[in-house]
């Protein structure tokens, strides 16, 4: 909804609310987003507030832009974090991307670039838009301009009527479809969707094509993937080595590889508290001190944390923005387990990072996207640890694709989901 800001001449409010319900693994996931952007007549951003509710875990983002700087405040799990960005160009909210082509006239062949603040990732990103044609389709009434918008490596195609109405939008490689429809049709769709029991999300993201018996005991694995973008850098070195040939990637994961004595000690940043892993939060510190009332050897700290999480945190498909949310809910999926492990390990002085990639699931007979941790141990370097599976040394079906715990750091993974293909996987178990 777009309207003139009350009491604010020459300012407009863009308000939106979205509610999504995803059904997979037999569990309902609920996502709600409320967004408010205040923009100037040229649609540049002046102020904003976004509230994300993910399975009851709340993240709020608010701030202002004055043309020179963008100031952002992020709150989750009782923790507040501020960020400041220097602006070298006018900045727009992502909610304005559908309005900018209309404002500029939608001339076929036009291509424009914008600096955009993305409320979901809390990052500044470049977006490019191109008006490609004026066409008709059986999917909407009347002709419309076809416009592509590219941001964060993803492309969205929109069809906008000459009067500015958005008629159809395709994103996530055509798997997400949004269409303008009347209230009656929308309600009919909701009824049909509530009766749909298909696990479409799993089918879309899983990589099938190999069977691995007893994956939690695998110590070596060789895997070949196709469809990896040429500019997507997969970590290589030490226990995981990867070789690229175009869009084809061959990786070997070997848990028996000895440590590299030349590898440098972990950076101090892996001990720092973050929004996702607030190692200095009072509840986190108290629990860490309960687990280790006196200084202990890092390997023992890892063992105690894994044992406590395994006994007290349920493994359920529930998302969280912060380790504190996981501690309160006492349940989480893999990402929440990794956030809580990182917070507790850092609180005990063990450098810990969050990594993301693929892991083999015997239940689904394929590789699924997964999150786990790596801890720095003297004489060993980075050791993979999986709090979801209770593994002090994660099995070799874990293929790391990217490191990071913020939504901005994880955004590149969206380019892979639904595009990666498994050519082969061969595993050896020696444990």
C-alpha cells in the first residue's frame, strides 16, 4: 500500500504485510513480515521499520537515511546491534523496485541500476532493472511490460500493466509465483493450499542420485556437483578440497587429513558476540559457567556443550534469529542448534564459526541444505562439529559451501537452491 505520509508534505509511506505458511517434513512453518518505508517523491529512502516473525522468533530492523549515511538498528533475542553505511549514491527500499519502472516510463530497452537497502539481509545491494518487452499472456489480462530485476545473484521477472498494476511475478528460478487476483480467487487458493500435503519444498531443494548407508559414520567422501555458478567460491583446503571445471565441481572431504601446522590461529572475531550468537548475554554466560564452572580444555568444553544441547534442545523444524530464542523455546532446527553452540562455545573461550552447506540425509535419500559449526583447536585447526547430530567431529557427508551466520552472508546460497545437481557421491566409512 502506498500513500502520502500524514502530516509530512512530499513524503510517502509504502506499507506491506505478508504472511507465509510453508508445509514440509510434516510441520507447518509460519512467517510474517510487516514493513513500513517512508520515501521522498523520487522514491529514495528516508526511514523504515521492518518486523519479521519466524516461528515466533522476532527480528526488528529500523533506521533512517539522510543522503550521506544510512543508520540501521537491528534487534533480536533481546540484543541490539547498530550498523552505519556511507552512501555513495541515492538509496531506495526494496519495496520501491516495483514502482521505479513506472516512475521512469517503462520504455522498452531501458536498463537502470539502483542502490537498494534490503530489509531481509540488512545489507546495501545493487539492483539492475531492464524493460524487455510489451507482451500478452494467458496468465494475465491485457498486454503488459516485461521487466527483469536482478539483485543478490537472483533474477525476478515481472509483468506490469501500462497503468502501473503488477500482474504477474516469477522469482527463485520460476518456483515462486505471485499474481494479481481478486479476493474470491485468493480465498479459493488458500483452501486448496491447506489441503495440499506434498513436501514440495523438500523435493525442490534436495539433491538425489546417490545412496549412502550409515552416513553418520562416513569418514571420506568424494562428491561431484553440477550447476555451481562460476563466481561462487566453495571453500577448499585441509579436510575439504574442491576442484572446479566450469559449472562442475568435484570435492573430496576427508576427516583423516592431519592438521596443517602452517595454518594460522583463529581470528579474534570468532570469539566475539553477535546478534545470532550473543556470547555475552546473561543467560548464555550463566549456562556456560554452569557447564564449565572452572576453566577447562577446549575439547572438553565442546563435549559438554554438545551433551547439554542434545539433552535439552529438541530437533524440530523451528527457525530462530538468535541463540537466546533457541534457549527459551528449547527447540530448533539445524541453524538454531548452530547459533546456540556458537554462543556457548565462544562464552567458554573456544573460537567458533557457523558454516552452511550440504549433508546427506538417510531419511530422504539425498543431500539437504544444513548448518553446523567449526571450532578452532590448538594443533588441529578448524574442526567440524554438528550440534544437530551431536557429533564432536562431523561426518564427511558434510560439504561446506559458505561460512556465515547473518542473512546477508547466507544470501548467496539462494542462488544454489534448486539449481545444483548431484552427478555422483562415493563414501567410505571407517569409524
